[in-house]
């Protein structure tokens, strides 16, 4: 029996929410570093 589009969308949304929760929990409990680079355009606009 094929699933409806609404059922597919709901399941995908649930998976996305679960992945987001897992990622946030991992970021809260683990040490990590962030590296940033700066680039200057010809008109002196800086972009990080």
C-alpha cells in the first residue's frame, strides 16, 4: 500500500527534527573549535 504524500512529509520532518536534536546534544557535550578566515574584496569589504 503506497504511503500518502502527507505521511512521507511528516516522516521526513520527524527525521529532520530528530537529527537536529542529536546534533545540538552532541555540540553541547563535546569540545570543538571554530576556524574563521577573512577575505577582503577589492572595494575593502571584509567577508568572514
